[in-house]
C-alpha cells in the first residue's frame, strides 16, 4: 500500500481550515450571544446552516473548551 504524501498534506490543510472556521465561528457567535445562551448542539446546527459543513456537538464542545469558554449553563 503506497501512501501519497501530497494527498495526506492536503487532508491536513482541509482539517486545519475547518478547525479555523469553527474557532472563528465560536468566537463571533458567543460574543454576539444575547440573553438566550445556545447549547453546543444548537451551535453545531447554526454552524452547519451558515457553512454547510456538518460538525458534531462534541466537536463544538471540544473547541469551545479549547477557547476556555464555559458551557451555556455557566455563561453569563
């Protein structure tokens, strides 16, 4: 089995750009959040609607925690 290094590098670039999109989305969305705090599953749905990229609630949670943003129940 031969691994194409160029293809692997391209896949890493795609993942990085998706991660960057999610992080930027979370920063923007959570700063503009009003009284109603969105759950991780709701944020995943909003992200998918805006970007047409499907992400799981767990992915949103992982990146939210990476940004040191508390859960919806703990945000003021």
